[in-house]
């Protein structure tokens, strides 16, 4: 083979070899990117509610509308007196709409009625004085003693509903804590598998949950002053040889 034909052949051979090398390296990198571990990190904080909502609903009945109205007015006065003794300011309360039912106007009623009129009234308490509401809600027997006929309302157990509204202030620290927890788990996995931990391949912050502190059947988050704030992050880390 003369030199004029040899040189192009050598160039082609080198090009094929180089292309094979690059393809091989690309394949190795692609396979390396498939080696990763998925871990979860958890962060929890016990928090205390900062808002209490307490709808106090009561009723009065009579065959005479004016008499029923008189009873409901006395009940309103008794409720406000009870709240003042509990240290809950009237500025934290609101008298909501009055519901009047004429039993005789119900076309589906059957049998005799003892009281024609039923008046229902709700006083809504909304305050950041959570401990005072919690204490007062345990003493509602005093309202019954004062002649107030209470009607079931409020949270799942008929009492106040407690809210935690300061989530945004805790989010950054809790996300950092959960991410650190996930990395610790990934490092342990990499160590056990004889690999080095690489960079983050993908991450999911997860959803913040506000849970009851005491997690048991029949326990509702809204009825507990103390709650557990929880977030779970999911992170994928690359594994390196």
C-alpha cells in the first residue's frame, strides 16, 4: 500500500477508535447516573396553638315568641358574664345570627308539640388567649347552672377548635433538619454498600402536617391545644464508586 492510501486509512482508524472511546465513556457515565439511593428525612416539632375558636350555641323554647326571646336574652347575658369571669374580653366575641323555628310551620311534623317556638343563638369566641378558652371550656357546667340550654356545636367533640398559624416561621429550620436527616441516612447506606455519596439527583420537600400531639383513635387535631408539626422530605442521592 503506498503512502497516499495509507495515511487516509490511519486517519479513519484513529477516528473510529476515538468515537468508540467517547461512546464508551458516555455509556459509563449513563450507567453511573443510574446508581442512586432514595431516602426520607423527618423533622417534628411540638407546638402550641395560638388561636382558639369557640362557638357557644344555646337555645330557648316557648309557646310564646316573646317569652322565648326573653329567655334567649337572659342566656346571652349569662354567657357574657361567664366569659368575663374566665378573663375573655367581649372584644373577642361576636353574636352571630339568631335562628327562629316555628314548629307548627313544619309541614312534616307529627304528633303534639310542647313548645311552638325554638330560638337558637350562637356567640362566637375568637381569641389568642388559648389557655383561657381551654380552661373556660372545662367549666361550661356553670352555664347550665345559670339556666343556659347548650346545644352541641364547635369542634369534633363539641368544644373549642384550636389552630396553629405560625407554620411559615418554622418551615426553613424544619426543612433543613429533615434534609440533614435524609443525608445522614444516605451516607449510612453508601457506607454499607461500599460506595461514596454523590450529589443530589432529585428532591421533594414533602407536605407539612399538623397532627394531634396524642395520636390515638378518637383524638382530633383541632381539639388539642398542643400539636405535632411534621414534615417528610424525599431525596435521591447519586452513588459513586
